């Protein structure tokens, strides 16, 4: 997403005047506690969403020396010591309400796979047991700690969804605009 991401966090790119991340946060039930792991241009996310946003309590955790999703989740586990399973998604992918419901209804160490345009299943949504978090720094690939191999090693439950993975990139721009427009029509978003 360069050059946009030189000055704007990827998750803060607006669609219909609303940051991309806001659409995913709208899928989360009100009164939920959300932690956003931040680093690059974190001040933009913190300034926009604050500690309370649309009925959600939001806290932030700065990822020191970021080295991938596995590292971010490992650092979260070390800092916050959760006692219950956590649901995780990557901020550059849109979280839809029905996906969150499906995942919430499954056991911990479940992953939601979505079809990609080339037919490969990819993951961007997890439900993780606290005891799995320390294991997420076991797989170091191309300079990053990868969460998915660790989850698969833990015999993660695979949930296959019938929609394409929707990740923020120029290749998926029209698809994201269409989804965001549909979400706004279904439930008017009063973010502005």
C-alpha cells in the first residue's frame, strides 16, 4: 500500500470516510474488551479510537521490536497474561460479524480459513488458548515469527469459510469498497 502507508497506517485508510479498522471493530459485540497491538504510526489508531469506541473498551499494547504476528501475540501473552481464550484477527483484514460468531461458538485453538483468489486457503482469524501463546515464537520464517504453524502444531480446529479472504491491498480495493458499502447499508455506521 505504499506510498499511502508512508504517512497513514494501513488499517486507517478510509473507506467512505471511515478507517478500514472501524468496520472490523463494528463486528465486535458491544461491551467487549479489545486490545490493539500497535507499533508503526500507532498514534493514529490511538487518537481515532481512544479507550472507548462504539461501546467497546479498548486498550493498547505496543509491540517492541516487531517480528511478525507470532511475536505480537507472544508479547501480548507475556504482558497481559490472559486467563480466557482470546480472539485475534489481523488489522489489514476485515472481520465480519458472522465469522466472529462462528469462531466464538468453536473451541479454543480454532482458525478461520478463507479462500484466496488463487484458491489457496489462508487464515487471519483465530481463537487461541492462553497456554498456546508462549508457543507462538517457535516458528521463525523469513525474519518473522509465524503464528499459523504453531497453531497447526497445536492441532487447531480448521473452519473453512466460503468467502474470499479480504485483505487491504490495491488488488482488493474494489472488493473492499463493495463490502464496506454493503456493511454501511445493513447497519448505518455513525462513526463520523
